[in-house]
C-alpha cells in the first residue's frame, strides 16, 4: 500500500505539547522523574517528538526513553490499554508512525530513571495523508463521474 503524505512541509505540523521537569536530588542521586501522559486525546497517527536532557560530562547517553499510545476505554484496574512503545532518542526530532486507527488516544512518555532533567516537545501531523486505497477510490469515482457525464450528454444533448 502506498501512502502519500507531506512531512517536509512545516505548515502540516502543529506543536501540541511541551513539557519540562527537573528531578529532586536525594543524597546526590536524582529521584526518578515520573512518566508523562498527554492530558488530552489525539487522532493523528503521525507525530514527531523531540527529547532533550543534560548529559553529564563523560557520559554517552542516547536513549530518550519510550513513547506509547494509551487508548481511551479499556482498562483492567490500574492497567490501561496501550499500543506498541517506540524508542526515543536524545536531541533528535523523530517522526513516529503509529498504526492507522480511528480511535482517539493519548501518549505516555517513559523517562529513563537516571535523567536529572527532561524536556519534551510533541508535534501532530495535520496534513494530507492518503493511502493508495483512498487514491484509487478517488480515481475510480472520477472515472465514474466522467462516464455519467458522457451518458447524460447523450441522453440530454
């Protein structure tokens, strides 16, 4: 299946969330930062995420944690229905493609326990998103309209 999207156009992106936190220090160690959950639901299946943290001198941190979908509705006690988690990287604006579904969902960001601080930006894609199936249906609809117009022209000259 082919998918037609316009990722490179900045007008197709909306900054929907920003978050920052600094860990409290206890005996020289950070108290782990809690997961971040978007306080609202979204529908787009294409997002971009930017994560940043202050990396201590001499360290080579790359992982910025994980991002996963949380679906509204199904839950078992404290466990909520969620999708596959995607890895995040520090200092990289990365685009994440979730499976195309019609359900609204929120996002949960798991922060590595060793982070002293955390900065997050989330962008939602709101541009053209057509699959080959949609494009084929549009083309067939256009062909059908063309044929109807030809028939109508013959019937009502």
